[in-house]
């Protein structure tokens, strides 16, 4: 009898896991409680994989030898409770990918903020240096699909804490933790400790031959590291000290010291601006150096890396006003970083689905830089309560077009309009990309 590997969830992660499991000779079945997108249905059909949508056939699922759970499915769902009660082993898609990756190396990047930029930059450096590599995980295609269809020597993977929740043997030769702030607490019983534990799973199974790259300036990480017995080689990045190994920035110069081939370069030469991006660049630079990439290649790649769409993306200049799309800022911390890097008086477009936000953190920066707030969401009470006494102009809008019009109305020459919502987008948009694209279209229509 073939090993029954059944998959819950038919999205990018689930479809990828199904294709890999099928290629490895498992008996595969995909079940999604909701509808499966056409693109994934076509893939499943192409590989002759049995699937069902908008239903879970309980009896069939509970006959599995192993369940691969997609990261979006919470433990408290009815199906998961039954699977746990039955004692069927549950793994994540990254665990399945790890099982069949062969001698390839994995650079795994997680953190509350900056992980997408760090992952993209690490990939850009590796690609520039001619490595046989792929960009996978939360960004790009699922790691399981890449392993199944087009295996590479190096996988550069952005992993969320949800993807790390169900790992057993999974090990990253190079693990990067950008920082930890309170996000997604709804999935961790509102206990910050649970979320921190999930993030630190990225160091699980690492040995002395592996590397752990982390931000020494992040208080949560630093405090937690004191309690942890790390097996791997720690490589910190910091702006407050000068470690022997790792990376630091002092007097405007970045130094990466991993081996004898030290990389030094001026932060003025970084293509992406802002203090948070200096941290991201150090993290990606260390990862590249541990892979043995030469310093010239690291330097060249850092000076040519373009920032990502929907992440502090300059859209246009209209009548002397800059319009910036930072729709990817789906939590308070991201918006804090965005505001911190603003140099002009700012009209801030804020709001959406709030994940338990504490706006107190933004107060100082808002007082210093923001002249008007345009709310873009269905429920804006908390924003009014938080900033009502700091900002005299706060208006409500329910479409990207209205938000841009309102911002245009408030802005004068020399100002900037910043879409950095600090919230999820699902009340009015499909996702943050949709929100960013509608914002950009509205700006172009001015």
C-alpha cells in the first residue's frame, strides 16, 4: 500500500505539496474547505491528483497516514481537532520539501517585518553571483513545488511562523530572523510568548555547521536568545556594537565579517533607503557571505537592488507632491518604519482590518510628520480615538479613489502622500496587492 499523504488546503502551498508527494509515489488527496482557485485545480489535474473543494470528506481524511496542513489553516478548526484527536502525524509543506531536497542548501528567512525585502535581496545577490538558486516560500512559488519541478542547489525561502509551526526534521543551513514584534497574535492564543517560540523554530535542528543570523538590536530577540541554547553559529547584525563575526554599521559604513573576505561599503550606496533597509541589507549580506559569495558580487548586487512593489514604492510626482505605495504595511510596525523614513510633511492613508493594533506606538512619529490622516477602511473608530487630538484633519473613505482624492485635496507642493495602512486589506480589497494597485491607478487618474 502506498503511503497515504493527504493535504488540507489547495492553495500555492497545498498544490505544491501535492505535486511533490505525487512525484515521490505517495497516495495523494487534496481537500479544501473552500473553493480552490482555477490555477491550482489545473495543476492538480495535470498531475492526476484527486481533490475536493468546499467540503472535507471526514472519513477519507481521517484514514490518512500523514497530513500536510497548509499554513492558513488554524489548529482550532474542527477538522484539525479531529485529526489531532486521531493522532495522525501532521507536517507542514516545508517539512515535506525538506524530506526530498537532497544535498541542496536552504536559506530560511523569517521575522515580523523586513522578511520579504531581506529574502528578495538575498536572492538578488545569489543570482547576481551566478548561484543555481530559487526564490521560494511565502514569496515566489512554494518550496515543495520547486523541489518537485525544478530542483536547485540553493533555496532562498521566506517562511512565516505558520509555516514553521509544523516542522519536525526541517533544518535550514542558514537561518535568518529579522526581528519579532506583536503580529498575528490571534493565531497564538493572544500570547506573545507562543508567537516568539514559533519564530525561533527556525533554529530547530540546526548544528554547529549551520548559521543563525539575527538582529542584536531587537530587544525581543536578544532577551529570548539568553534563554536558548543555540547549536548553530550565531551571526548578529547591529548598529550598536562591533561584533567580530556578523555585520555592523558604524559612521555610515557597513562591515560584513563572516570569513577573511570582509565586505565594507557605504550605506549611501545602498539602492534601498531607510534605516530598516540597512538592517535588511546586513541580514541578506551575511547570508550571501556564508554561502561563500565574493565581496565584489555582494557590493554590486546591493547597489543595483530595486525595492519591491507595494513596499515604499514611489508611484508618481503630481504637482510637486510625491505619492508612495506601501500597501504591504499590514501591521503597525511596518507603518512605523515607513513614517520613520519620511522626509516631507505627510498625508497618511491608514486603516483596514485591524489585527489588535495598538496605535500608541505611532503617536510620536505621527505628531512629528503627519499633517492629515485619510482613513481607508470600514471601521475607523480606533484611528480617530488614537490620533484625534494629534491630527486636526482626519477623514473617512471607503475606496482607493476617494482616499487618493482626499489626500490630493489636503496636499501642498513639497508634501508626500503615503499609503501605509498598518492593517490587513480584506474589508475593501482582495489583498494588499489589490489595494496597492488600486491606489496606483487612482494616483495615475489624478
